[in-house]
C-alpha cells in the first residue's frame, strides 16, 4: 500500500471501523444531535449523558466511511469522564490536527490516541469525514437543535 | 491555424480501434499517484478529444468577437461559426429546424428554463407534474420550485428492485391535471435506459407534453427527436466530449413560440422602449446575453468527432465494456451491483460489504483509477435501495477491458485491507 494511504488508513482506524466502540443508543440521554455530510451521504447521531458538567457517557449511531466511523468511535472512548471544558479542548486539538495546523509531525504524546488521524491532513476532501462526529458532539454538548452539516 | 481531423473513420464495427481513439484524448496519458490514469468517471464528465481542445484555442486565437452584433469581419466569422454549431446539433438529433435548438449552460439550465417558462404559464393550483424516482436532482428541484410557487403537485413514477420504471404505475398517474411529464432517458446512477417511446406515447394520448432528460443518453444512443416525438429534450455538452458550460434545449417550435422568455437582456429582443419590448424570434428569444460562444463551437466539434466514430459503434464498444465489467466484478467478494435493468448504458454502480464508497474511492485513486462515489445527485434512488451511497464506474468510447481489469484488481486489494 502507498505510504500516504497507509498513514490515512492506520491499523487503529481500520480496527475501529470494523468494530466501532460505543456504537449504540444510550439508555439515559441528556443531550443529542444529528450530523450529516451531504457530499457523501454520511450521517451520524451523537448521544450524551452529561451530569454536573461531566460527560458520564457518550455513544453514536449512523453510517459513514471508515474515517468518519473510526473518528466517532475513538472520540466517544476519549470523552467519557471528561468535563465540558476538557471536551472542547480536545475538539480544538483534533480540529487543528486534521486541518494541518500542527504540521506533519505533531507532538504525539500530547495528542495521545488522536495521533492516528495525522494522515488526514494530506487528504483535504477527507477532513470533513474525520470532523463530522466532533462537530456533531459539540452541537449536542451545547444543546443546539439544528443538524450539523459539513457543507 | 488549421485544425486537421485525425480521427479514424470506422465503417466496420469490428475494426473499432480503441487505441487510435485513445491517442486523440491527451489527458489519457496522465499519471495519477504514479499510475496511468484509468478514467472511469465518464458519467460525471467525459474527456475531450484534441480537436475540441484545439477548436476552443482556434476560436480565441482567430475568431473571438461578439455574435449577432458587429458589422466587422470577425463578428461575422464568429456568428457564422456559432450558428454552424447550432445546425450541427440540429442535424445530430434530427430536429425539424435550427430555431428549435436553444443554447443553454447545460441540461440543468435547460430544465429550469422549461419549468420557469412553460411551467409558470401552464401550471395552476392542483395541477400535476410527473417525474420519476430515478431523476437526477436537476430534474426534481426545478419542478419542486415551480410546483411550490403554483401550489401544483409533483407525482413520482416508482421504480422496481432492478431499477426500472414501473410503467403500470406511470399510466395510473397520468390524469387531466397532468401538465407535463419530465423523465430521464438514461439514469446516471443506475444506468437504466427508460422506455421513453412508450412514456411519450401514453402522455400524448392525453395531450400531455413530455420532456426527456438526455444528459446521460446523448453520448451513448442515437437520438432522433422527430422519431421519439418528444416535446422537449435536454443535454449537456460536457457529457458528449464537448466543453463544460454549454448545453442544449430542444423544443418543438409551436411550444417554444407559446412560451414567455426565460431571461431578459441583449440578443433576445427585437425592439426595446421603456413602455414595451418585443422579443426576438426563436431561438434568440431564449438566449439573453452573450452566450458561451467558444463552448457552442466546441460542442459542434465534439459532435463532429462522435459522428466520425459513429454513435452506433460507440454504443457497441460500450456495451462490450459493460458486459465485461458486469461479469468481472462478480469475482469481488461481497460486491453487489445496484441497477440491474435489462437495458442499460455503460454505468456500473455497486456497493461492497462493509466498505464505504468513500473509502473505495480513495483507495482506487491511489491505483490511478477515477470513479465517482456518493449519491450521484440522486438521493431518492439511494433511499429507494436503502443505501447511503454507491461507487460508480462509467465507461466511454476510449475505455478498455484492460482498464476494467485494473479496477477489479484494485477492488480485490481493498477487500484484503478491510476484510
């Protein structure tokens, strides 16, 4: 496989695509939101269970490409137990990473598991796939009712 | 500069020389990610032969001037070239007269023109427009816009699991309230060739006019508007090896005459005062403003090119490619073809188990293969088959069976990564 392609489709991403974590409807939902990418038809629904400013649980449903599914899966595993502010910080970090603001060699220690999305910046058309779940999560967190769309 | 046609004239289909044709298309020499380009996105837009590319250059280098206006030499030359292109199109689709050929920006604008003029003056509250479930958004939204405005209703002919129109349902939809039927000749996402003659006949029995969207047909099938007896027919230049930004609306002269103008401006008038304007005669009544002159002339050249090869020969070659591809993809585990109509043009839409079309598109790109992934501007079709998107390979006159092998190899590689 081509090196650039290998960096986009890292094993972790392929694995999350095949067996996505937190792919379900939560029993107790405090906030939720819909996201949609009209370009490719990807859609996602994020469920949140927030108590006292802390994300107790988070899950997702929907359909999409490997990048968007893996991104949603990884995001949900990272957000559990985080405060609203911590979640927003992670969102900003992720956004900077996939839009290339952190460069080709970002600080992996600081990014943690998110580092697997470093390759996305080389594929401008796939940035929307990677960020759909995150934008939708932000809408849910701020209880915005309108559907996120990447266009 | 003189442009010399080098296209081989094929009189015997068994002598179809695809390699000679490929040499006429400079872009086919391109490398993508280090691999030779395998261009299988022809239903989105076709590539251009060198004669069309040179024609645009020739126009700007030797003729550029506004049409229908100046008394100077160049204006005469460009007007002549522009109107010659119109006559080429008239002949190509066998229209009765050249005043039935309106230049537009493309099939989309042609449909909007009919919706906003014919639709606006004929639709009233409770009236109906019939389209089909397999329409491109460009044959849905223009009708929705005018129907909403006029409180008219959009009626939809359903399709079966093979992606074919259910004609019995169509006949039930035809009523005294139907003011126009607007259907696609060949589906861009399924490949289905619709029985347009039957559709037109059934509508005409009730005196209802029919618009045929031939955007995906004009490059594959021989079209004779008099034989079809359609009332309107639209297509885009760029799908038939011509430039983008130029298209055609064919309309029967009595209908076009009865319709109000679409856009106002220069060229579409005979006399303007602040009190009253009289409109120009056909086809100029519908061509306000300076048109895409180079585009029209380029489209004329593309039609010459296609005619030299012969649309029948192109059809046969593409049929062979479609049959070969339909067979070859059976070897890809978990692949399902979407659109299995008995009559198809060379469009192969498919889904792969557990691999999203977007991922397929990115992987194939690295093999040099250009296909289209997504909903293909036919979201109702995707809803009908309960899928978010498909991958679509569409073949043109210059594609080869070797290229289809490259596609199938690419798909098998993807299965290994995602399996």
